């Protein structure tokens, strides 16, 4: 069996577990095989973190730093996709110096980073029904997760090609930065990937790692299987198990140290921070039906909203402390009750239209 591959039944469905190499020893500084300096584990030594910050620093400018953070939220990502398209139509879309994404936000992030020229691909990704086709309930099967690995891989592979990597690499060379977060299950830490640095290395291996990171960041535990990423330390190859970055960080602004060092080079009021949250944040009181499933779903919803509110408050506190301007938006409470794990085309199109219309009307940001 190939390393990191699935064993298969005669039906062709993957069988759990599959064989894997062990993870790096605790404290080891490991790099993805064939790549150096393209990521930061928040467990890394301070020296490694400082080096990452220096090379990941956006280009100097006299204008305020513009940062966009895209949260998780499953099919709720259609809201942020629509919002970005609406900002383009309204002529209010900033050119972001730094874009961060986690989970469904990671899938949006390359298009948000590349700007309005990629709005057709962004619209297609969330409204053309391909996601509904790939993630239909008919695709659910027993195994390591509800959906087989090839479903999410197929969705990501539809858009991650040489053309996209070339565009990301060009924006990276111009001094802008794109980051995606995954959760390393082995070390139980957040891993931040410099996607522009990956794209800049070019070639099929770069394209594969770029796609693998997006897949890992969007691999909601239980819904999709985890992603094994080969890494090297001290001449030995290991494998790390990565899942949805939202398992640790439902949204993230690149560590304050990097923003502070970059904003210090800029005009007073050195950063405008934009946060798009792909779920409803407001509490929506209503009677909970008796039954295991309704109680579990309602409890999960409560946990998710509470986590996102805490994350947003953390960003608010950072911005207030540093004198940054914060703009935030979330899915309106009118969409309460929608299931972010259901990918029906009609529901996603409605969320997309809601985000687009709010942005076009100038009513997006709080």
C-alpha cells in the first residue's frame, strides 16, 4: 500500500485506518518535504517564528495595511463569497495586503487574495451546484468520515491549477501575503501556511502541497478524513495529520507581531482589519425539540456561535489596543436554522445573494 494511501474494499470505498508514518518527535523543527520556510507552527521556537515573520512581512507602503480574515462555516462560505463579489460591484473592495482563511474561508481565500478578476471563479465555486453534486447526501458512506476523501479533493482540484498558482505567486512577489491555517492533530497546535511562498516554488509538487493545505484546512473532523502531510526533520521523513483549522482557530488574524511590525512602517492608524464570519452570531431563542438529533444540533450550534463570538471579541480587543480600524460582518439572523453542513445549491445561492446584496447596498460591515 502506498504511504499515506487508503486501503480499499472490493467496492472501491476506503477502509479505516490506513497506514501512516509516525509524526515528528515533540520539539523537532520539521518542514514539508521539498519546501522550506513556508509555514509556522505556533509551537515553534521563537527564533523560527521571528524568521517566518521577517520573510512573510508584506511590502512597505505609505497606505494603511489592509487585512482580510475569512472564517470557517461550511456552506456558509457562500455568504463571504457573495460579499466579496458585491464589494467589487459597488466599487468598495479593497486590495488586501494580507488575507487569512480557515476551513471554508481557506477555500475562498485565494480568490479574495487575487481580487475582482477572479470573481467568476469565486461565484462558480459557491453557486454553480458542483459543491452540491460532490457533497450530496448520496455520497455519504461509512468509513473514516461521512464523505470519502476524493469528494473534497475533487472540489479543491477543480480550481487549484497552474494558472491559479501563477497568479498567487505573482501577487506574493509584489509583496502581498496569503495565509491558511490548519490544525495539526498530532501536536495539537495551529499551523499557519504561507500559500504565496508555496506557489512561488512552482511545479506539480507546489500545486499538490497548495491543494493539500486547502483540503486539510477544510477537512471538518467526521465530515471529511484528515490529511496526511509528509514532512522532514533531520533527514528523516515523517507524516503529520492535519484537519480543519477551525478545530483550534475558527478565524485568525496573523499573529500580532507580524501585523505590528508591518503596520509600524505605514501611515498613522496603520491597519484596516476586515473580518467575514460565515455563520450567524446572534442568539436566536426558540424551543428545542425533544430528541437526540435536535438537542445535539442545537448544542453544536450554541458551541459554534459562542466560539466565534469569543474569536471576534479577541480581534476587537487587538484592534482597539493597537488603534486599528475593524470592519466585521456575519450571516444575518434571518438565516438562523440553516444547516452549514448542507450544500444544496438553492440554499447556497440564497446565502451568496444575501452577502452580495448587503455589500452592494453598503450595509455589509458592522
